[in-house]
């Protein structure tokens, strides 16, 4: 494909607005009050939608040796459900965040989506910060 002819999607970013909610316990919640115009209420919902609509379509791909490792929407949805079940079975869940110390990739995305599907916040950390001597 000629990159000059590639279709470009207008991202229509939300306006840069910030509101601050001050809670009695001292917590501050920062958020953009602009309503989303998406049909999906959560970040994880599109995965389930596309797993039904286009199950064989590639969801994510990453380099693997000389080729690519791919995960389809249906495969990813199944693996996310299995991982979420594993988290629950081990008593991992709730409001405490799951720290993910891993490079970006398919496995990182799968565990992240599994945690988010269980209403867990996720805290991704670059592996370089887990190395000895990292500051």
C-alpha cells in the first residue's frame, strides 16, 4: 500500500477540559467531563463485540522471530476470559491495582484486559524499572 494513499481517520479527540473532584478523605479525582460518544461503556467491551462480529480478524500482532505472532478477536476473548477466571480463582481482584511488569505485547494486553474485565485497575510498569540499579 502506498502510504500517501492510506486512509487517515480523524481521531476527533475530546476537548482538553479538566475538572477536579475533591473528596472528604483528601482524594482528588481528575477527569475530562466531555461525554463519550462511543457505543461501548468500557475499554474491554469492543473486544467482546468484535469477537462475535469478526472472530477471525486480527486483534493484535507482534514480531516473533522472522514472522509475526497474532491473536484474533475470538482467541483473545477466550484467553481473556480464562485469565480472568484464573485471577478470580486465586483471589486476585477488587479495587487494588494489578501491577504488570512486562514489555508491551500480546500477553501484556491479555492480562491487562483480564484484570480490567474484573474491575481491577491496572498499573503497567516498564521492565527496565525492575532491573537491579533502576531508579
